[in-house]
C-alpha cells in the first residue's frame, strides 16, 4: 500500500495525483499531501523510529517520497538542548532549544525541507531545481543541488547579508539577484515556473517541500522522551513551518505515538514585517500584506503564502503571537549567546525575544514545558550584531602589558 494517497486541496478537498502540482484548479486553494494513515499505522512504531538513521529520514514513513532518500541524507536530527541558564533567567523550569543552527549542511532549518523536496523532485524526473528565497533556502538548495549533480537556479532579493550571498556563490549555481523584495522575487519565480519544467522547491513542488518541516515536531517529541511540549515558540516567514509543526504533532497523536497534544503554538515575527502576528492580535482571520523593513531578513515575507493557515492553527491550539523590534532582536541574540553559548541568526533573535515577552506577559508560565525553535546560524547574519558586541582588547605582545591591562597581580 502506498503511503501517499493524493494531493488534496486544503479548501475544497478535491484530490489530484501526486505530481508537481500545487494549486487547485477549481478554487485556487493550495494543495497538501494526503496520507493513508491506516496503512502507515501498521508499519510505524516508536521502536522502529528509534532504530532509524540519525537524520530526518528516521521519519520516512511520514514523508512524501516513494523510494529511498537520494538527497540530503544527513539533514535533521539536531540537538534538543536543555537551556538551564536561559530558563533560570526568564523564569521557566523546563526550557529547551531545538538547535537548527547546526543543521547539515547549510546551518539552517531549510536543510530539512530541501532534503525532502529534492528527493521528491528526482522521483518526479526533474533535472533542474530552483527556488525563491529569503536567504537560507537558496543556500540549502544550492548546496544540495551541487552534491546531487543537479542544475540549479536560486533567486534572491537585492538586499541579502554578505554571508548568505557567498553561501550561494561557493556552490556555483545560477544566482539571480532580483531588484526588489522577496515578494517580488516570488512573483517573478511563479511566472518562470510556468515557462520551464524546473522543480521550484517552494512553488510547484511546495506540497512536498513543506512536509519536511514536520520533522521538527517529530524530533522534539522523540527527544523529549515521547512527550509533546506545553508551549512552542516558532518564527514565521510564510507561516509554513508553524502549520507543519502542528500537522506533525497531530499525526503522531493520530498514529498512537503520542497520547495527547497539549501544545500551544506561539508565532513570532519581527515588528517590521508582522502581517500574521498583527492579524492574530487584532482577532482577524486574514492578514494584510506589508512591505518588510527589518534586520530579520530570513523572515521578511510581506505576503505570506501560509499566513491564513498559520492563523488557523495557532487559534486551534489556543496559542499566541507576538512581535519584537530590531533592537529587541539584537538583545535576544546576545542573551542567547551569553546564557547558552549558541550564536543564532536574526530569526533566532525573533524567537527568543518573543519567548521573553510571552513569559513576561504570563502567557508562558514557569512550569510549562517549553521549546523554542532556533532555526538559523548567527555567522550568516553578522551585519545585525557587528556594532553591538564591542571590540577585542588590544595589547602589545608583553606579559607586563597584559597583566597591567587586566589589572591582574603579577605571578599570582
Ligand atoms: C525560512 C525560515 C523560517 C520560517 O519559514 P516559513 O516560511 O515560515 O516556513 C524560519 N527561520 C529561518 C532562519 C528561515 O530561514
Ligand atoms: Zn479546491
């Protein structure tokens, strides 16, 4: 029995074959992978998962590929860190950080979605892969395409951080810098996708790509000893990651791998680009597109494709949404580094800044088991903090000068 039954429309339920399709031709709703959970139930178990590879492929039974993985074999299974110092500082007894700063190979959570998307793209016979990216996605597509020997085009907005641009060029894909915002890039890519038979990972094969994000939920549950957390804090760009963490938790519940999902989803955005969080706080179930203006460039999507579904999932979980200013993002990056020794990118600053606010507001309480998702590495967004960390203390190569500079006693 195949585990993937169909692609189905999230709005009207119409079903389509599991090809490179992403919108419903009846109602223009987005398509999503539909599984045969009865068939999966017969073959999945905690023990089987635990004996699987140390990568996201240990959840192969719940991922939208037919055969064995061929791309991104080492992505996922990142550390879940018990954050005692940060927890004590904030006033949470059991705080964990899911650390995708160290995802393989490009140091962000995007290595998950790309491993799944490119494996599926190959199954569907594509030789060229492409994406519209806010930065991390392009890095991951470029790296995986190089390793897989696939042709590659990545499209990025005109104002990306230096390390994210270099992190494309080094793999030698076609790097296309578009004069405009991510939303302009995305619109252009939708047009290009209509002209060429390329696998645009977040456009025509988005239903498969998005499923890779579920593994952040699966790993969290397994690493907590088969428990779902009480609270999670998730950064939002298109809102896809948040909706898929919810889907992953619900799948584990449906399959009997979890008894109960008490989890409240909390969505985090930068104040300078917060269409989803603003709508949620105003009690609306639709968002108004914005023009992004924030240092959190990886989250700078003004017209988020899954915004509507992120609002719905958060409401269903009885969760919250919050925003932080650019200054609060920088403070939170430093706080995380100085308490836990983890250097996150600006999206991590958004997550920790929002976590801090939600604890202060009493939304997250001391005894809530809480997981914060740290989705990208700080070495890629150095511009954001370079002026906020001071300079090294410069000395002459002399013991006396060193001792004097630090006011230490000689020979003590
Ligand atoms: C892409 C990205 C996200 C979230 O993306 P969604 O579009 O909401 O799924 C979060 N953090 C980082 C660092 C990212 O690059
Ligand atoms: Zn439809």
